[in-house]
C-alpha cells in the first residue's frame, strides 16, 4: 500500500499526524511512527526526519534584483520594429530605430508615446538582442556555383587589388550572378545579377533568363538608367558572362569610360560586398529553389522591384572602417554606425539636385510595412510553384 501512495498524499498524511506525533510520549510516538511507515513505505529514519521538519506550505519570495527597465509593452513594440525591419540584428537596428519610428508614424502604421520613444531609442544594441532572444527562438544547403572561367580579355582587364578605386565615392560596383537551379544544373533556369555599390551599400537585383553576355549587358544598361549616380567602375569575377568583348566595349564606350576590373580567380573575398548581398538579399528572399517558368520570372521581377525600395531606403547597413590587425592586438573589425544606403548617398554630396529631390520624394511616398507585406505575399505564391529538388 505504502509504495502506491503518491508523494503529495504522503505529505498530506504527515501534516495531519505531525502535531499529534510531536506532543505524544515515547510509546505513543513509536505507535504513530509504525502506522506512518506502514502507510507510506518510508524508511523509519526518513519518516522521523519528515515528521520533525517544517511541513507548512512554502511561500516563495521574489528574487532580489534590479527592477526591469523595459515593460512587456515596450518589448512587444521592439518585436514589431524587428519584424518591420525584416529581422536585422541589434547592431543595425539600434541606430535606425529613431528614423523607423518617424517613418511608421508618418505612414500611420504605429503610434508611440514620448516615453516609449525614449526607452526604445536609448536601448543599446546588446539589450535589443537580449530582449529579442525569446522571440527569435519561437520564430525562426548551399547552391551550386555556375561560374565558368572566361579566358578571353583577361590580360586587358586588370585585377582589382583594393587600391584602384575610391571607396568613399558612390559609383564603384561589384557585380555577380546567382544561379536559381535547385540541385541540378541541367536544363533551363534563371539567374540573378546582383550589383552592390562599395561606398553606400546600394544594391539592385535583376532576374535574367540566362547568363549570356547579351543578357548581362542589357541589365547593366538598365542598371545605369536606374542608379541615382553614374557608374564609375565595375568589378566582376572571371566568368565568361563578364569577361567578354561585349561588356568590355560597353565599359570602354567613349561616353562612359567605366573602369572594368576583375577579382583574382577562386578568391571570393575579393568580392566580399556583393557576395554578402548574394546571401543577405537574394538567398534570404528566394532560397535555393529552381526557377524557370514565365510565372516565376514575372513574380521575381516584381519582388526585386519592391525590394529595390525596401532594401535601399529602409534597411540600414554597416560599413567596415578598420580591419583586424593581429600585430597591433586588434582581432575584430570595427564598423561605423548603421545607416541605410539612401542616407549614405544623401550624405555623400555626389547627387545632383534633381536626383536628390527624386530620391527624397520616393522615400517619403513609400510605406515599408506595405512593401514588405506585398513582398511576403509574392514569396508565398512563388514558393507554391517552385521546388528545391528539380
């Protein structure tokens, strides 16, 4: 019987007999103890210790410590800002929160009291990451490379060593292709051309039906018409889609005079800016699925048009201002304060007045919440009609 009694029942029985046991004489205590051991199955020594212990219900005191500075309402608003900013890290979100709050109030998407604004804008990047830890827990293969070496013109196209460009001036771009082939390179599939400005982080993506040199030059012409500043230089890998006479002649046109350089073979770090955007923009949006139908093309084209505004106007980026130097005891890179590419372009002072006015108008007229919602709707449709396996 004793072995079948639950721990809760044993404690209840002990509580009932404890007072009688403690007041009884030696002979009575032995009798009560015998009955208790028989009923509960406890060892006699265990039963004695239990009946002499404090069996009153425990009242738990609040653990000592500093009062929480950020109430749940503030954390919920922080989580919403994190969603709207497309889940950027605290180091990028923290310097952008003040501007993001202004944008959301301007678009009538959210309202903040003066105290909420103060608490959110004063929150450090480490505190932001810590307060978002639980949210991230509850809400969270490499693709094939399709680059083939292009031997043509290699001697005429210089390798960029990092000293050839003025990285503090907009207009110097790294370009690269991403294949949307799933797990197989056989058959027909699309590509994305990514172009990233080294100075500002301004990034544009274009969907290509193939990676022919004609398709690349066509997209470069379109990019040239869309950028708010002239293209001063482009840097590519050694693929034949870039290293060819057509793109070489395009850059060396008398009116353009674009500096054309290439990275060292098999050195992806030479194109670190665009490689990072291939992951942070293209793969985060489209993943590693195979895209090859006209419907896929139209959907991705629209996604990239929307993301052109969302990514460049409402996604802050950090820029490396000091690289690790182990000899000097510096083991981590140093970054500047995160700013959107739009803000970096305005601060560069290289825009004409009409171009600046056009950018400001587009910024004021855009609602990042609506843009992100439309992108996510299109991505859901795209996911239903594509496959990683084929």
